[in-house]
C-alpha cells in the first residue's frame, strides 16, 4: 500500500499474484465480529477473507479482469489512431468503419474499467478497516497501544543496520491427516522455542494452498477452522494443493514475504517435516561463520572475489562431510525429457559463461543482509541428475529448507510476478520444471554466485551435531519433534550430537537411508 488517493482511499499496487480480490471483500467485513464468518489471511499480507471463500479454488482472480480491460483499451487506442489518420487524409479505411458490435465492445470495456476501479477502492477500504483491529495490527507490525492511531508512528519501521527480522514460511499440505499432525507437533516444539527465545526476530506462519476440489475442501474445513481459531497462524495461498503446483506455492510465499509491511530482512522456506533451531540460524548469518575460501563446490576465491564455474567442472562432494553425495528425491520430476530441457541451452537468454565472475558483496555488521542463499546444496557434479536434466547444470538448495536475504526474495518475487502475468516472456524451462527448489536456483542464477552449502542444514540421512540449524526429518516427523525439542531445551544439543533418526541405516549414506525408508509400510517409495 502506498500513498493516498482522492476520497482518502489509499492507492494499491496491483501486480500478478500480489493482491487478489475475492467477492467477499468487496464489502467491509470485520475480523473482530464474533457473529461474522471465520476469517483467514489469503495470499496477500493482511488480506482477510472468510475461510469458506479461501478454500474455494474457483475463486475469481481480479488480474483476469484487468487483463481483459488492457486488451480492450489497446484495441480502442489503435482504432483512435486509425480515425485520426483518416481525418487527416479524408479517406476512411474499410477496416476503420465502426459496426454496432464495436460500439458494444467499447461500452463493455468502459464498464469493466469502472468496475475494476470500484473493486480496487473496496479492497483498499477493507484492507484499512482490517488493519485497525488489534489482532491485525500485530500482524502488520503496528503496536497495540496505537490502536486508534493511523499516524506514521504506528507504522512498522524499516529494517536498519544490524536488526534482523525473519519470516519462517512453513509450506504444508492443506488437506492430509499427516500435515495437520506435523503442524501441531511443530507448534509444540521448535515453533514454541523460537517464539520464547526470539519472538522479536522470527515470525512463523504456515502456508497452505487451496484444496483441489469442493469435496476435499468440505472434508477438511472443520479441521482447518479449529486450527485457525486456536492458533491464527495459517495463510491460504491461491492455487491448487498438488505436486505440480508446488512452484506456485513457493513463489507466492516469497511474494508474501517481500510485500509484508514488516519488511523482512530474510525469508526462510521450509517444509513442515523439519526441525529448526533459531539460535543456530542467527549464528549462521554472522559474518564470522562465512568462510568463502572453504567452498566445497570447486569455486575459487581470489582478488576478483568468488568466481562461478560451469557445473561440469565442479567436483563431486558431499555437503555434510559424513557420507554419500546429496540426492534429490523429487522422483516424479524425472518424467520430464532431458532432450526437451536441453534446448534451453539455445533458447534461454543467458548461459553459464555469461554468469561468470560474480562478486560477493562486502560483509559488515552483525548479520549478512544481502546475497544470502543458504541451504543444503544438491546435485554436486551431476551426482543426482545428469547436467542435461537441470538447465545449465545449475546448483540449488534443497527445497525442504533454505534461506534468502531480502534482495534475493525481491528478485524471485519480481521475476515470477512478470512471468506469471506475461508467460510469453518466461524462459522455456520455467513452465517445464516441477521442482520448486531447482526453479529458485534457476531464477537466481544470474544474480547470485553458487548457493552457500551450510553444514548446519542437515538432510534426513545425516547426523545432528551441535551446530545443526535445520534437520529434515522426512518420515520421522512428527514423532521425533518432541524428543529434539526436549534435547534442545535441556541444553544437551548445545554440547554434543543428539539422536535424530529412528531407522537402522548408515548415517550419511543416502542409499542406506533410502533402502530403510522404502521398506516402511504405507510410505511412497523414492
């Protein structure tokens, strides 16, 4: 939301995916009204709609209206240019003569434009009205003591200097029994710990997509309503909750994080089957923990800074130092044909050689605020997929947990926003890849050097030393979350490696872990 407009209605910047409009928010609804519908945050920060509407995957998107309006407006501008030229020459071209249906189209376009303006103003009024409620003010970063104050003093201050404000965006399935149990276990373990120790630094929200259809929505509505009423930490994102739409969920999460009034310095995307340690994450952001000379990807550090190498020249290395090469378990993605993706070497706007010699920005202050793309880097040297299966052999952080600084969040949000609105401008690989973690690496490949493969980001087959930042539990979630919480609270995890796996497999070996995992009943095999 930016400056004001006539009538005291703030101007809203409508971009693809940033501020959708639901029918239910055209008239102001009070989130505080006990007799009103149960409200949930929907896609954009602070935009509240009734839960039933948010779970309706057929909810119309205002963007489509604006697209139609822009098309009609452009056609009308062309017609006016033809008329002007005809008036100057005295000759009216055959194709410039107006038929009755053309006038009807103009009238419809004018009506659409007026309707769009009315909806924009209604959305603005609703956004402002919701922000006045104490609960909404807390979400928007405004002090409760200024509930009736709309002055600048009540607005969230921009992040300055060494202050970190981090959004932990936990992606979770909307409508499976295990996802609900995972969220409950997370709230009673690492989420509780973060809020107790670092409530001023971390905001934790669970991001769900919409159910595939009305039948699924009806089956899980009561469960989601109870969860929302008890905790209020759910955000429903536009789009179906399916495997192929995982990129949509991730990109909308980053758009949310960038657009939020709290102006987050970093956004962490993680799955609901992970355990996060906030203190270790803050330590990982400290300058003294960043040693560019110790890169494990084959890149060098010289007078010119970190130099990007072609993926084929990076040596095979494991990212955790205790076993086999890191592996991606995005098995269904292998249905894509490498020969199709191989054409990207010709069709894309840049190749690996054009991405070389990127500089690492100077590090100063308490935390690293720019250029942070940190996680568990997968597919070293083509160990999991051939380089031809991943365009340009790009390296990326595993999707179960990685951290981006605000500058990179902005890059992801901006690029995917443009490609969502104008698919014809997107590179070929953007619509072909279903792996959200790979896509993030692709989107950032021309503005960031190789991702930082931090040893604290531990995959499901690794050990859990004292320096663990986030541990992917996979099938060990949710039942190991409580045990890890108790070991962290007791201080044991600060001193030594702790037990963080229930299976009989060789720690550090993906293949050993996979064999154990695939032997379990009721588990989809990798």
